[in-house]
C-alpha cells in the first residue's frame, strides 16, 4: 500500500489563487492541470511565493456549498488578508491529518497519484478515522525538472 501516516498538525493558512471546477470527477484532472500550468507562471503567483513562510507550494481542493474549488498557493501568516477577488486565505485546522507521500515526474501527476491513493485505497481502509470534509492539500516539498516530491494532507477525525 502507498506510504502514509496519521499525524497531528498545527493549524495553518494557505493563500491561494483559485478557480472553480465543473463536471464529473474524470474531467477534474485536466481542469486542474490547465489552471496549475497557467497560474503558477504568473507574476502574482511568483509574488505569493516570494512572501511565503517556506518554499512549499500547495494545491488545495475545497468544496463550498456544493461547488468545487482548486487553488495554487503558499503557506502564509494566519492573519493574512487576500489582496484580490481571485485570492483566498484557506484555513486548515489543528487536527489529525492523513499524510500520503509520493514522487512523480510532474506536479499534476503527483496530485493525481496521491489523491487516487488516499481516496481510492487508504481512506476506505481506515477503521478508526474518517474524512468529514474541509479543504485538503497536496504540498510540493521538493521539485526538480525531472521529479516532484510531496505529500497530500487530509484532515481526519476519529470515528
């Protein structure tokens, strides 16, 4: 089974540039890829990276009132205020998190690999914990032209 652990994380905030996703789950990866490739090369995203708490890049999935959102962002101070309509400060709670680790050739492939393992294999097999919603994030911890390494963080609760 995929490399994972359950650990407690302190609350944190991601400041992200976002888009809405539509259609069925089979269409979402292509939408995420197009958005990620477009937004991560913009001057605004580069400015976010320059003001981040660390070098990690975050891809956040969040459902609000039945609408799926996808954000490209960075970890920031908890009291940060979004500077534009396209930005959102996404609060992650202090919680137990399912942490799934992996490596892929591109960021988008990493997102798909980790989400597939977490939602398709690991979460259904957990007997004492469950994901009850809220944002989840893939964190790119290292990146080279040939390889992207990261973790998917999903807040969970005890059953």
